């Protein structure tokens, strides 16, 4: 869920900022996962890129940033509650 929220937020940037922030995300991923090999890092990047593409395709004009998300169970069914904000 964290990766999906990060991808959404990355997609809300201009292409130049998106690439820069994605590179930073991957750098931080490497720092927090020192045992990850190049194949794992490439898979993380690929997954984020696919999620970004899906967001841009399905919601191109929605520029709200996700500031929180959580999985909740309501009436025996799981759902995701998302808090979003529009930044200028």
C-alpha cells in the first residue's frame, strides 16, 4: 500500500520532477534495504513505474496528494481509507 501511495504522489509531479523523485525513492529504498540485489531494486522501480502509468492513464487530472492511508475492516470486509490533500 505504501508503494501504491508513493507512486500516486510521484505521478502528480511534472515528468522532470517525477523522475528526480523516483530516483530519490530508489536511493532511499537501497539505503533501507541494503540486502536487496540489483534485480530486486529493478523490480521495485518497474512496479512503481507501472503504478505511475496506471494513475496517469486513469486519473490524469487528479493532483491530490495522498497524505495517509490505512486498511480497515468494516462489517467483515476490508477497505482502504485514504486521506488526500491538494497542494498548490
